[in-house]
């Protein structure tokens, strides 16, 4: 067995029934080489303090449950390893910019509403039945949108985005990336419907290209790109409507 | 214990957010470059005004440019505009749709490099243009 | 119905200014603010009166001067009010208008001066 | 307690639950559909499925082939009429997903690409890189947003079923954020709560795969069928149990022991060449591969690592380009969690619990024995997996039978008149009081203590290979753990708001019962079939006595009652299951 070392994990605690402000609590956690921050939290929950609250599920960086601020950086705790922080302590806080429900669990309802607002589903030209078979789509056509379809909705990008922190009305990186994912899909004909979201003050125009969202994305989605290329689309749409008043429909 | 109907929510305040992460500091520095770009545009505007007033006035403007304070200001401005230029090209790929050349997606690094190359070429041209007018 | 933002107009100007300043900004500042005043790499008289006047008389020169001054202002002013927002200052419609108005006024002044200078 | 009136309640927001919700909403837009899930739908475990979903598309394939692969893969314990329905509807459902936007991997000409999976004669697996489950789940979730009649109750922990006069009347759930109880009254309930892999220690499952959906139905008298059949996935990462998809082997990856020897050829899966080749060597069925690992370990030919015995999954001969293009997730997972780059070194792997073949017994319409209760997906036993599930059948099961369950429930909801809920509310109050009493316990053991004891006992008694004594010991341990659980668990957390420790304690109660149903079903099946393999004199399949489904009935605090039900056999009589060269011969004769 690898030797067991002890690392200090400092967690932000907040109990909505008794606290008005959060505080920090430290735990001494034995860890081995391959232990993730999540496994450290699980150790605390199982052996030291069953009241520590955090979300997790797949522990392989695909379900998007376990995002938190690890030493100030938005990370998936299952995909962040204690070995990389030892011998210093690890400080774990809930994701920035979201209301905290309890300890490390944040309120994600605002994101879910925003996701819904961008119509993140295929809006086909004409509805067809499965009997008519699949659409044709070449790998190159897929390449136009595929990376944006890889978003796991982990919300690290929202925690990275100061514009979302400053203005909660901003639609935000992941939702706008998904909007673009459908707009860029050759099978979709719903761009005109989604243009309204893009064009609004809180659509792509809420972004100032800080681009930290793309930096922290664990799946290489690059939401900043999805948003900013749509600034050009929105601009075209703005001016073209003067040329063809019914254009785009 | 009864289920609480109204729960506290805690939202971390945004005060001083840009100090929380070096990435944000660099971003704020980039945004701050705008002040220097505005100031420089005003310097040019001032020069244009002096130019419209005649040779003596224009020479006064030129003399003001040579003061240590002005040199210091332009030194800082040059650095800030240079930083602006660097960040501008670095994020340029994010503002563009995917560009396909011969069925292959153009890598972001190539877009950044072409932007920087264009800046270098145009800057060299500008320099030569000014240099060629020496008497 | 979500209200359409008028950002496309100002963002276009911001983008154009950002691009011009990124392409030639550093060199321009270096030439006019450092090299010529110090006589470093370039002679003192590279920006002499007659030459600048000729530039301002020339239609292409006029255009270049107007574009540089105007776009730099629009670029900077647009970013400036975003900066205020980033610092947590609530940016009202009036403040936005003031920023854009400032850039527009600078542009108008530049155009006026170029016309005064004549052809 | 808040009361919500609905027409159909769907418990579970994974692939099956979402497909059921969409089906019900499309069938009748006037129905009020409540989708109750303990996590936000896109966190569901469907998200982690990697390989793909089976659907016949190639000219050289046929429904008959898919039927044969499924039935023989299941060691003839499949309901053949259900398998017929299943294979006939797979492709349509996969096409439907494509029409909803699922980014299936494509060929250059724009058509869907398919790949090999274990136990398959012909390439039949639709895949979306190696994130098939992820894309299916997100496509279904996002599509469900189009349908206004689906009301989502995200992060509502379903804690009990409400039953009256032999009819299901709704569910009791806890709103996790506040800890408040919600009674969902509805004439139709669909269970789509997933498997129970977390009753084992070493497993590929997400933390939420705790089987309480099965447990709820079971406690209310619905039988659990074929529970002894747990599937071990032959290739998981040691320690964490993180899954390394069968797609790796479908693409041509090989398994070697510590001598670099492709040991599968010693277990009736050879010969080596040509490779890759359907239903042979590394593309044999999962039970055979996991068993072969066990034998290698007995012979001392596995590789000893700090995290246990492993063999090597070698992809290097595929080359960097193919590895990165076809298996990007695996590349990343191996690098992060093992520090191994599959392009330059083999990946250490070992078997881990992967899939619960058994579950809530249903018919082909997903109806259970309890009127108004339906089940679909891994929590159900609709009858297509038999004794061993064929890879790629589960992702397509959730959409084929998710849809059936949604349709059936919607139809049922339309025909049943709503009844007044006074007695149901009293029942819900009583159930809520019982759950709340868990919060107040002053004495007792930690949840983790009981949970870990259960997991260790499952590993030792009902693992890949099984023996009478060990199974008996596990049954006794589980009975004892149930007693200790009733004696009380003591929680550190006494709050109502977002108390995950409390929810884990509730889950554990159900898990112990499901584990007991599994262990007893295994103990009483005195033969070896599919994933259930005994080493105590019952090494052969015994069609005389055990060509039958085991049926576990809940018996209160005592052990379950196990009886048997016949298997529906329409046209494929049991044969010897053969793979590799022997399989070729058997097919020719």
C-alpha cells in the first residue's frame, strides 16, 4: 500500500436553519495518491462528520454534480486530486455566484430556468416520423456543433463568470453554449426563434469576454466562443432586418 | 424539528471579486487599457486642433510631447495598448465561427498567429512610412 | 418578448476600434509619443508641421486621422462603462449615453477640424 | 405536508424516466405528469453509460440475429416474446433519438455508424463517441423541456409508495432542499429508479444507484425477479470501479495477463485470429470475461497492484489517432484516475459490479402486479436480459420500455377515476412520521458502518463465483444487519434542510432488503447460468429444474420467500452457449 498521509481539508459550512453567515471548519483527512477531493469529502462524511453536505454522483466527471471552489478555482471535486495540494491545506467552498442552500450545495434553479429559455432542443423544419429514417449529417457538419453538445451542466462556467455574478439576469455561458449547439446543428431550423434570446441585453451582450468560463470548463466546450461568435450573428441580424424587414423568418 | 418553510440563502457578495483570482486581475488590466486608449485619442485630437491653428501652435504640441511627463505617459500607454493588442488576438478565435480549410478545422493557434502577424506587418509599414518622410 | 439590445451598433464600433488599435496602436503610440519626441530610431522632424498638414489635406490622410481618433474613442468609451459595471457601479442609461456621446463628440470635433484645415 | 395532484407520477429522471415522461406527454397532452427525481435529470446514472445502444441497421444483420444474441447471451432465461417486441422496436427508438438531436457518430457519407460489442454477431451498436449514455440522457432531458405538461420535481427524494386496496395511489417524497414532505397523488406511477449496484463495494455505478425504487415496490408486495443475476463488467479501474467501456474491445483492444498472454483463449473464447471478430475472445460476453479473470487470479497470473489484482487492457496497437478519435473519454479517464496514457501503456483493469439484471417484475407492457404501478429500465425486470445482459441492450431498453411504461401509465391514468385522498393522506402522514423518527435517534450505529458491512458481505458471498457456505453466511449477515438497522442508526445531522445523511439512512433500509432478496435468490438457484456461477457442485446449467425465473417476495422482517415462474420460450430452445471458435462450429451444425 502507498503510505498514508494526512491533509487538512477546510470546508465552508452553512446551515440555513441556524446560520445567517457561513463559517469554515477544518478536518484532518488521511489520503492516498489516487484520492480525489471528492473522496476526501466522502471520508469526512462517513467517518468524521455526517452533517457535511455536498452533491456527488458519478465520480468520473460526467454527471456534473460535484462542482465546487477548490482553493478558489471552480473544479469538479471528483476530478481534482488531494495529492496536488499536499502538504498545503485544501479549502473547499460552494460554487461562486450561486445562492448557497447548505454547506457546499448551491441552488441551481436559476440555471435550469435559463437552460429552458434558450430552447435547447432540435426544432426541425418539418416534423418527421422515425419511419422516415435519420437525417444525414456528415462528420464535418457534426464538427460545427459537437463540442458544444459536450456540456455536462456542471456550472463551473457560471462560477467563473463575473458577469453572471454581477448580473443574475445574464443568460450565462453554459445556456448560451447550448443555444449555439442547436443553432449550429445542420438538422435544426430554430435559429430564428432563438435569435431573440441572443439579441437581448442579457443574451450574448451580457458577456465581456472574460473567457475564464472556457478556461475552467472540464469538457473543453469553450462557451466563450459560442457566445462571442453570436455577437457577430446578432449584429448581422440587427442590421440585416433593415434590408429585409421580414428576413430570417 | 419541523420543516422550515422559509430558508436562509447565503450569496457571497461580489465586492472585490477581481482580487480573488489572478485570471480576473489580468482581465481587469485588459479592460483598464481603455482609459489609455481614450487618453491617447484625446492627445491626437489635441494635435489635430493645434495643427488647425497653424505651425507655431502645432510645434507647441510637439514640444509638449517631448516633456518627461508626456514621455512617461506614452511609455505606459504603449505598454497598455500592447497588452490590449496581445489579448485582442488571443481571444480572436472565440469571436469567429470555425474556419475550415481543405476539410480541416483551422486551429485556434493559427488564427492567433495570423492576427499577430498582421499587426507586426502593419506596424512595420507604419514605421517605414513615417521613417521614409525624414528630411 | 425580450427587448433587442442596441449593442450591435456600439459593439461594431468597439470591435473596429479594438482591431485598429490592436493592429497599429502600439506602433502609433511608440512613434508619436516616444520615438519622435526622443529622436529614438526616428528623427525629430518626422512629424513636422508641413508633413502633418499635407497628411491632413490629403483625403486619404483625413480619413485615416478621423478613423483612428473616432474608433479609439468609441472603443475606449464602450469598454469604459463596462469597467464601471465590473467595479460594481450601476451603469444607468444616462451614463451609457454620456460615454457614447463623448466618443461621438470627439468624432464630430475631429471631422470639424479636418474640414477647417481644408483640402 | 404538501399535496400535489397528478395523473402520472414518474419516479426517476434518467433515460427510462424521461422517455416515459415524453411518451405520456405526447400520448395525451392534457395529462399532468410529475417527474420526481432525487437528482436533476442530467445527473442520472444513464449519463455514465459509454458504449452504445443496439439497433439493427446493417443489411447483413437482422432482427433474428439480435434476438438470438440477446436470448443466448441471457442463457435462455429471457422472456422470448418480450425480446421479440424489444428487438423490433430498438431501431425506431434510436432513430427517434436522432430526430431529437442525439449526436450519434457518423460515417463520412452522413449515415449512422455502428460498432461491435461483446456477444454480437454483426455490428449493431449505435454510439456517440464513448459518451453514448451522456448524449442520450441530455437529448431526452432537453427534449422533455419542450413539453409543458411535464412538471419536474428535481431533487425530490421518493421515500415510499402509497398503496390502497391493491392499487397504487401515489408516492411520498421529501423535498431535499427543505426536508419537507410532499404527497404526489396519482392513479399511475412509473418506477424508473435504476439499479442497485451500490449494494456492492467494487462497482461501476454512480453514488445514486442504490436500488430504493426496487425496495419500495418490493416492500409493497411486488416481486423482484431474477435478482441473483448481477453483471460484473470485466473492465473497470481497480479501486474506484470507474468503467472502461466495452467499446475499447469493440475497437480492437486486447486483454492480457501478467505474462502478456491473451488468456481468454484458454477459456473457450479462442482462437486468437482473426481479430477483432464477433462473439470471440475479448468480444465474448461479460460474464465469461469476468469469470476468466477470476480463474487467472486463482492461477496467480494476474498483476498485483496496490489497489488489487488486475489484468491489462492494451489499446496501443490501435494507434494514437484511432484512440483519440473513438475513445476520447477513456483516454481522459485513464490518464486522470490511473495516470496511464492508453496511447503509450496498457490500462490496468479488473471486474466490478456493473448492472442489475433482475428487478421489479413486469410484463411486456411494463405493468407490475400492483395495479397502476409500472416499471422500466434497470430497476425493472421486463424479461430481456435473462441471466446475463448483452452489452448495448440496456441503453436501448430504457428508451424502448421507457416509452412503453409512459404509454401504459398514460392509458391507465385516463381510464381510472380519481378517488378522494383522506386515507392516503393518513397513510402518507404515518410513513412520514416513521421517516422522521430516523432523525431523532439518540443511539445507534453510523450509516457507513452498516453500509460497509453489507457491501463486504455481498462481495464475499455473492460475487462472480458463488458457494453454498459463503452465500449462507451473507444471508445471515444481512439478516443481522437488518436487525441492527431497525435497532437504530444514529445521524450526526438532525436538520431537515438538505440532510443527505438522513436520505442515505433511508436508502440503506431499502438496500438491505434488496440485498437480501438477491442473496436468497442466489442461494436457492442450485445451478450455474449466465452471471450466476456456482463452484459447489452446481457448475452446470440445469434446465430440468432451473429454466425458471426466481421470484423474491417480501416477508416483513424475516427473509424473503423465493419461488419460481416459468420462462416464456417461443422459438429458441436452450442450447449450449458457445463463443469463439466453438461458437462458429455450433452455428454451422
